[in-house]
C-alpha cells in the first residue's frame, strides 16, 4: 500500500487528526483500523510487550549496522563518527525527504531500524503499527528531558502566564502512548497542565529541537529581533525581496502567522487549518503575489543562504544554521524573535517493530538513543543553533563561551565558530544570540510544525498559489 493509498483509506474511515487527539488509537480501533494496519505490515498490539522483553540485560553485544532514516538535520557526518566511536557498532544514515521517510515507515518498515522523525509525523506513521512503544524507564536520562516536551513549557517558565504553548503538533500533545500503542497524554492539550501519573511509554524519544522564524538583513531592516514580527513578510516596503520556504505545511504556517500579525486573519488552530481558513489565506497570498511581494520560494538550505547573501532578499523564512553560517561569514543577517511567537519543531527517535525480535539490535538502538542525551550529540547540534532535549551534559563538550552564547544568551567573549567547521572569522565578539537565552526563546510559541487534517487540500491550494 502506498502512502497516498494509505492516507485515502484513513480519510475514508474518518480518521482525522482530531479523532486521534480525542480518542487515540482506541477510537481508531472502533473504526476497524485493524485491516488497514495489516495491509501496511503493522502489528495489532503495538509491539510494546515485545520491546520490553527484548529489553536488554541479557542481550549480546551488537556488532552489525543500525540503519537510521530521517531528514538529515541530525544525520550528519560528525554525529555518525562520534556515535560509532562511542558505541562500537556501525551506523548507516539514510537521508531522505519528509514524504519518502514517512512512506518508508508505513510501507517498508524492514528497511530501517530507527526512524529519526518529528512529532508532526506521528499522525501518519504511528497508526501503521510498525513502531514499538518505548518504555521511558529504558531512557537513561528521562528525568532530565526538558519539560517542554512533557508539558509544553520549560521548567523555568512554568507558571509564567506570558508564555504560550502554541498551536499544532507540540511534543507534549503527540509523544505519549500506552503499552498497547494507543495515543495518550499527560498534560492538557490547551494549557499544558498535568494530571495523574506520567504515561510510561513514548513513540519517539526526544532529541534535537528548535524555534524557527525569519532571517533578515539588519543593514536594510534596521530593527532589533524583538521588533520584527511575522507581518514583516507582508510589508510592502520589501516588495520583491521576500522569500518563503516552499513547504505547504511550514510555509503556510509562516504566512499564516504573518496574516495574523497583520490583522488580516484569525485561525482557530494555526496548526490545523480548516478548508475555509486555507482558502482565505490563499486569497491573501494570491493578491500579494500578484503585486510582486515574493522574490522566491526556496526548498533547500543552500538556496536560503544564497538568496540572503546575494541581496536578492532582505527577509525570509530561515533556519538557525543558515543564520549562524551567514553571521560567522560577516553578513549582517539577524534572526527575528517575533512577538507573535516562534514556530516550533521537535525531533525524536523511534524504534521499528521488527527490531524487537532481536534483543541485541534492540539494545543497540536504545544505546544510540541514549547516547544522544550524553552530551556530545547535543554539543554538535548546539553549534548549529539547535537545542537538545537533554541539554546540560553538552556543557562538557563545548567551550564555556559557546555555552554562554548559545544557551544563556550572553554576549560572545570570543568569536563563535562557524557551525560547519569552515574557516571564517566567526560570529563577532560582543554578539548576543538573537532572541536571547533558551528560556526566553522557549517562552512564546505561535505554533508547531504540524500535519493538518486538510493536508491534501492544503497541498493542492499551495500548488495552485505557486503556479499562479
């Protein structure tokens, strides 16, 4: 069964994201999802018991290769080299795009051992039954995992009414499952307030995450980051010099944030737009496109860097490493800290069900997942502007001035190294990370990367907009 066929089958059965949120996989069972999972090669019981039995003191040392599939944010050579040196087995990184990655989990589950995915993948991949619930007791540093993933706010911001959890597929809404594989929650989806005991299983063990917004040319747009809200993308002063990420889900959230900030639209849930909301937003975008507001719709990291570096654009959707790369090369790129809130994303590691049949392989997968919380991986990702779900151990793997800049938001006392190890002058002494300290940047979210109920309609309308 292809992903498209699977999605159509899900839709025919009425299994929207709202159904999952309200009823978990228990609701799915009432809609006879069993045959669907079987068609995709899934397992009716979610594999939780098998995973626990595979659980590992008796496991022999693994000497083979663990195959990890993902987008590539974390599947990079420094991570591979460091992990192989620490763990003693081989890793094979399969870097792919979002659709292909999800499709492999659903239709080719035996082609990978670990899925390095994102919480906005869950609604498509988890019902396949091809991944096991992972007991949190097998995650060595679970107690140190950021509260952001568990309740929607970091511990320092608990009780701060000015901090928001944001719309969409935040980890605390998507991460927890039962031993049988039913989606569940600990914190209230709207407020983040917890009740009862923490669930004992997760679908993805959190690793790197971040807050995204816009990069802008500080010499042209002479504003501080906290003065640049999302509506700057729609400012007619920058007509013809604006770029947006060409991703229907992420791009529409960015321009949706802009429409909200400009007072043009309101959304019930920015992470799950209705058809009427999508139509309203597309109407606004078509009007802006007709007036020449947009210079480009970029698809790769390199494109975003080139557009800013060349001067073709002065503001665009942008990722942290691209901003750090340009800043370390002397370009006046700044990163907006919009008052409307950042757009969040968070990744995690999931274990494929077939792995539970091999205790030594299952242990190796756990070892890799736990290694991500031991500091070295977090340090590698930190230098690109990312955060790790367990951050404190990374302090031992970076210089004090790096920690102070990236995590604490203090002025750089030495040049901050290029995130990709290139020979540049580095981010200058005295610079402060745009948006400030981690706890400040994690305070206000507008939304999180999400898979919307109306995804197919959203993609259709986005493509119509691009073609206009």
